[in-house]
């Protein structure tokens, strides 16, 4: 049998939560213990010691929703930014390539926290947009740069022959990219994008410094008025943990599905 | 031989510990959130300055102790006191019942009130209640934030630093800021970039006293500081400090 | 019309450099409508490079290539129009792994030729039957053997109704037992009168099918003639040496 041209080199894993595949028995078990353990602990705290904890659980739900919105909005917009910049990075047009490379280099060289402050307050000077939208744009602008590198690597991992075959059939470069290269690249980039999603979920806590009322900010508000710092941050940590574990499971299920499709 | 040495060392340590416990604190560590001008802020020379700083230095002098200031973010400033990172907080802390339940306060050393700042373009709003359906900013965990949350229909937005709230109001993201009177005056009346944009509306709508915070049960330090505060007030030093910082 | 008398492919004075390495030196030949030309030569002789230059997968540095009346070497020429008319079959098949066999055949038909899905599928199924692989229409390429994949690739190329097909070592990546099935498909095509340019090491195929054989070495055409002439009385020593090694 000839070599299967569809096998691509996998892209190195980022700093997101480890994504539990069934094949990794240890991690899979750990996932179950952590996920169900956190939920049980939350239930125990809320109903076992309601005087200290129930009020916290009542205070934070809208913060969870905001964290969720920032994360999902951020990752979707980051994919758009990343795709545009990633295509720019492999463009033969020197101007486009230069602009995309500059974006990636600048963003990757500035800490996320600084970028958040900068984009949030810089945007505020010129346009009137709601704070949560500014926060999403700021997160996406940063993650887009990392996403660009994932897309670039993903596109470049598709064998050259694929583009040549598409072009030989009379497709334009754009048609070949859309019909042939990107659908294959998406499959390659899905695991690293999943990792970015989890990393973004955790980094979304940084938007609390922008006075966006996310999960962490709600926790800080509660703690700063009740002075129950330990109890509050225990709950905040548990809720973040449940969210990241839930989403990493969801992503691993999506990946398994995609692989079954073949 | 070894046992004897251990015993001697232990005895020496015990003696040293009881000695320090008996002696009055010569130096105290005090936390302040230096983002609250003119009460406490960092000047161009990176020094922590302001009303509270001058005031506590005067108090310490009267009480016969020295003070070391520690710039600490407001959010968590109480947690640091809990964990013993410093002995006291002077940071425009209003004495409230909630806070008194967890911490000990000195006598009030000055009285202020919360006040509302709005953009100059807002011609009608006089109170927080006039801003129903809009966002009003304040610093996280302050009495200002608690006042905003009391008003139904107003969306409270809390900031790590009050300056960020004013910047967000300049960007049009919020419609008002609530903070301590002197701070409002600093931002809305004195700061060049905001003087044109903001105005203070109405009068202070709360009556609050600032106190110095210490860990619950630290009676000794409270007594010492109260002694100092009394002496400062008797000498009218606080009026001088007030004129210097609050115009 | 004058164009009718012109060759389908006309290569004149083509040179190409990879850095300082000269891959092609002054290569000229032409292919008439319906003609089958086989290009042979040792590896690195430039035979694949000249083939890939015909549909501009490689750009050339000097010379001129005209295909079906369109100047490929002119950067202003819309190369897609040329490629629509000239099929290409690769050594590594290059089927689209994310599409089924049927979709591999219909994609360019619908995207480039703007045929309806129904028409495209009808044409595709007919061609799959022609290359004896209709039963795999719904399978993904990864499930196919190399020989099957290459037959699908030929059918994919035919689906565009090309005026000529370029074959770049179509059997070199195949296990020996699969070479025959691919060559059979190519022989059938030749009998039907397809214009073909084939780079290959299959001398049996060259002898049986070729109207003309071109032997290349070091980026030059060394010998050109009918298979009889080439295999029995090659004039050039290097061509004779190559034949003695390969036969």
C-alpha cells in the first residue's frame, strides 16, 4: 500500500487544559474525578454550609454568563482574525504578508494584560461600544495572532500536491484554498484551536480588570464586601474548573466525531 | 549534650519572643491603596503621598512609633490584613457596621460623603436614581459601590481603580461615577483632561467617617493610634493637612 | 481557421534555473493534436520540470510555451483558462482526501465548469465506470489502493473534458502489481485519440503507445524520434547507455 497522503504532522499542544481522549486512560479517569468531584463539592458547599456559600452561588451566575460570552465571542472572532492573518502570512503579496507578520509579531511581544488595557481604553477614545464588546475585541485581537500561526502551520501542513491538483483542474487559487486546502487544514487545526479555546476561557478572567462583570469580577465584588475571601475564591476556582473540564470534554468529543467521519 | 543545647536555644527564643511581645510596637506596617487622589496617591517621584499619609505620619509622631507604608490594591487590602502582611490600613476606609464586624477601627479621623460625578453634557441628573437604566461606576468594594447597588434600576459597574472609572466615563461607556467627595473634586475639578468634561452634581448624600483599620482584637494598636489621633486633633494639625491636600 | 493548424503544445527555447542550477537548457518541442509523446530520461534530467512548466506549475526563465493558442509564459495570461483545458495526473495521485471519490470528480466540474450537481454526477459516474471503479464512488480515497486512487485521478482529470493530459510519472509510486491496471486505462485513452504527454520509466508503454519519444538528460533534449528509431538505433551515446541500464 502506498503511503497515505492524508496523514499530517500534529501541531504541538498549547497551554490549555489537557483534552481527555479515551485512549489516554489515566487522563480520562482524572477528568472524571475532577469534573464530578468539583460538582459534588459545589453541591456540598451550597447545601451543606448554606450560610457561608449559598449567597456566593447566588451572586455569581450573571458573571458565569459574561465569562461564557467573552470566551465564545472571543474565540469566534479570534478564528476570523487568525484566518485572515494566517492567510496573510502565507501570501506571496509582500505588503499583505508584511502586515500580517507585523500584527503577529507585535501581539506576541506584548503581554495580554497590557493589550487588554490598551485596546480597551484606546478603542474607547474613538468609538462608543459596550464594554463587553471591547473586551471581546481585545481578547480576539490577541488570540488572533496565536491563531494565525496555527492556521499558517495548518495550511502549510497540507501537502503541496493538493494545491497543485486543484490548480491543475482550473481552479483559481482562492477556489482551491476554499474548497481543498482549508477544509483539510481545519481538521488539522481543530485540536490546537480547542486548546486555545480552553486557554482563552482561563485568560478571560483578565477582562475583570476592565470592569467587565465576569465570573472573577463578581467574585471579587462579593469578597470585597463580605470579606469572605477564602470561601469566595474557593467557589470561583471550582466554577472555572468545572467550565474548563466541561469544554475540554466537549472538544474531545467533537474531535472523535470528526475522526469517525473518515 | 544535644538535648541541653536544644533546651537553651528554645529558652532563649522564648525569652526573646516574650520581650518583643511586651515592648510597644516601635514600627508599624500600614497598607494604603495609592490610587485615590488626593487622599493617597503616588507622586511623580514614586513616593506615596496624600492626606492620609501626612495624617498618619503626624499620628505616629504623636504616638511615638514609626510607619512604613505599603502600596496595596484596594481589592484584597483587607485580606492582606487578615493574613498579617501589615498591621493596619489607612486608605480612606469608611467605618461601616459590616466592616466593624470583621475588623477593628480607630475613632473617625475625618468625615466625608459620597458624591456623584456626571459628564457636563448631562443637564438633568442630580442623583444616582436619575440614572436609571444606565451604568454607574465606582471602585470595587467601596462605600460608593454599595450606594450604587442600593439604587434599583441602575447598573453598577465596579473598577479596580477609581481613575479607570473616570476614563471609562470619558469614553462614554458609563454615565456617572460615585466616589468620596475629595476624590470627586480631584478628578472633576482639578484634573486637566477631565475639568472640561465632568461636573459634580448635588451635595454629598452620605455621612461617613474615615477610620484606620486594624486586625480584630488588636486593642493595643487601636489605643495607641487613638491616642495619636487625639493629640493631632488637639494641636489642629489635621486642619493644616486638610488645607494642604483638599482644596 | 489558422489556429487549427497550430500544434496543441508548443515549447520553444525554454530555460529554467533553480538558483544557480540550470534545470532546463533551451528545450524545444511540440505536440500535435491527438499525438502521444513520451518523455524519458534519468532522474534530475528535467523531464518533470518541463512537463510542469506546460501548465505553469513551474515558471520558466527564458523561452516561450504556447498551449492551445494561449501563451503560458506570458504572466498576463489567465493560467486557469489554460489549466481547464489541460489535465494533469501526478505521481502521488493527489486526490482530495476530505472528499469522496464521486466528489473528487464533481468538485471542479461544478466550481470551474459551472455544471449542475446532477450533470456533474452523471458525467462522473460514467467516467468511474470507464476506469472500472464505479463501485467505490462513495468511498474516501484513503480506503482505496494506490492503483485505484490513480485511476480515480485520471477520471477526475477527464471530467473536465481536457484537450490534452499531462502524466507526471503516473506509475512510479505504485506497487508493481498495480502498475498494469493504470497503464491499461492510459492505453485505452490513447486509443480514443487523447493528446498525451507522459513522463515515465515504463519503456513497454512508450514502445506500445508513443508516437514520439523524447530523451532528456541534464536539462536538454538529447534525442527525439519514433519508438522504433529510439529503441533500436538511438544515435546518442547517453541515450543508448540509459536504455541499456533500464531495459
